[in-house]
């Protein structure tokens, strides 16, 4: 019985280590998808500088929106082109997720607290949650594999 218990604990620890997430697992290019239509909207590049994660708009897929500016932004991004804009800022790694940063919705200029994470062994589906207090919305972004 004790042998079985020890084996179970070792197997559990080993399987947890196999699925452990690394902070760098989210680095790269991601497709954003409209929740309602399922349409791919943009390509965001996530990158790290001095242990802080950022995300900028690399590509806008709708040609009619390529030159759009953030007219409703209230910070230094006001009236700046969305293409090339840093929309995800100041994210800090916290055990198994990036947290304590912000994300901008350039359509309405709103800035939300943000956290992002991967689940299980699927490193191609990113969970991006913007929230204010107890109200939140989670989107899925999908890795671009080149």
C-alpha cells in the first residue's frame, strides 16, 4: 500500500512538472478573434523587456481599418495609429500567468486590468482576460506558427 502511495505521489509530481508553464511560452505572434463573429481581426506580437511583457499590434487584417487611430484613447495613444500600437503593457510573471498589467481596447479607448495564461499542455491557445473589479471578459488568442 505504501509503495503504491509513493508511486502515485511521484507520478503526480512528474506529470505536474511536464505541464509547468514557462514565462516565455507566450512570447510570439498571436491572432485575435472577434468573440461574436469568429473573424480574425489582428496579429499581436507579445514580447518581453526586462521581465515585463508587452504586446503590440503587428497587423490589422481588415484593409478598411489599417489606418484607424485611437480617437477615444485618453493617454499618450490618443489619435495615434492602432497599427504598431502597444496595447498590452506592464505584465509581470506570477507563478503560472502574466498579471498586473493593462490591456487597451482601441475601439473604445478603455484600459482594463489584464492577465493572460495558457492552460494544460496547449501552448497555442492563449487566454486573455481584461477586467475592472469583478467584471471581466476573456478572449482566446491563437498562436501563429510560421
